[in-house]
C-alpha cells in the first residue's frame, strides 16, 4: 500500500465516491451539448471543486458560451453572461445603490456577478477599473458597496474569455490579475467526427433546452468541503513544490509562479484526486494540472519568443525535467 493511501484514513471513501458520482452526472449532461472536449470539461469541474476561476483564451465561435450555460444548467445554478466593452462600468458588474421612493432609502441592486456561473466575455475589452471590480469579487467572493458587504453565492465560478487574435482596443490583464485565475485553457477546434456529431446534434433543435440538472448548488458546496479533506502526502507535496520552484529557477523564465500558484495547484490536485475516486493525491494529479494552472502565471524570457517557442513549450520541458517521486510503501512520518 502506498504512503498516501495509508495516511488518508480520515476521509470517508464513501464521501469521495459521492464526489465522483455527482461529477460523472454533471459531465454526462454537459457532454450532451459539448462534443469531444472531455479534458476541457474536466478542467472546469476541477476549478469548480477547487473554488477557482478559469480564463479561456480562444477564437470566437468555439463554444465558450454554450460550455458555460451547459455547466450552469447541469449544476441547477444561476447563470449570467457579461459582455465586456470599453464603456462597461464597475457597477454594471457588481451592482449599485438605487434610491427607493417607497422606503426613502438607498437599496442595493445586485449586479450580474451574483450568479453561480458568470461568463465574463472578452474581459480584456473593458477598462482596468471594471476588470478590477470582477477580479475583486473573484478573490474575496463578496462585493462591497458603500461599506456594506454582500456575499456571493456558492458555488461561484467565473469563466473569463479572451480572443487571442483581435487585440486592437483591448486592455491586457496585468500579471497580478492573471495570477488570480485558477487555471487557463483553450477549447480548440473539434476533430472531424466530433464536428460531424455536433452538426447532427444541433440539427433542428438546441440540445441545451433538453439538459437537466444533475445536482444542486448546495450539493456542490458539500462536495467542495469533501475535496478540501483529500490527503496530500509529503512525497506529493515535495513534487508540487519542486515543480513550482523550477519555474522560478528556469533560465528561460523571467517571472516564476507565485505562492498563490502553489496553493492553486494543491487544491487542483485534491479535486482531481476526488474526481478519480481517491481519498489521497498522487504525483499524476499534480502533473496533469501543472500546465493549465501555472502557464498563464509565468513570464518567459524574451529569447523564448525569438526562438519561435511559447511558454507552453517551456512549461512542458520544465515539468518533464522534474523527477517524479516513486510510489513507496510504509507509514508516512
């Protein structure tokens, strides 16, 4: 028996089995609309269970909105799409105080951010103040207006999108704000047969209208509490730290991953383990999530681009170079 398995006796395996069952039901519902993108769906589910947020960088028409709507319906939760534009105000996102003639007082009217799933479409097209309003809500999971604090619903997941092609008139997210996204991913074009299946599935009707709730928001909140108890052994913790620290020491990386990134990778590993039906993490949980969790948080050296390489290329080589701990036996000290 592995060290991790023998050290993870505190968490009831039945609770983890429940996480796996609910995730399977949600995934099945989402895949009724989104074809051939299981790895992307699983990344969203990991972020949901780890209470993180996602940055999707991909071209228009790839299915970002349908992915977000499918997930919200499958969760039985609320959904809002915010189209970010240069004239969007912070109050258009978080809400504002409105004078009520009935009560003679100002009352808070919640903005679209008060939803379980928020799609922040083309977030880089809004000004820095509006971007900051959303990112504050993401970090604090609350909105403060005139000294009053309003908690956001739970679960709360932001899917922010950026178009990597049309950059004119945009306000790129600074590194400090990018670091607040749990993971970054693309969706990618579908394979030929997956696209054929999509054409047939959407012919004559929209499968979104047929989706059913596979869970309720309160169920997901309970699953999150289970995920937070998944065991991370010393060997896995050492491996995680080795990967993160390698980003700070690599000669082709100007700015490495932050301590917040290490925390995100740990939470992601716990969620990935629970989704796999385990009460403990293994190195593969860390390895699977290292690229989506860390890549958007680093700044590669200038020579990387000059050589025709990307930061994903650098990260792949870095992760491959970090020794993976061998599963051992005995009792962890």
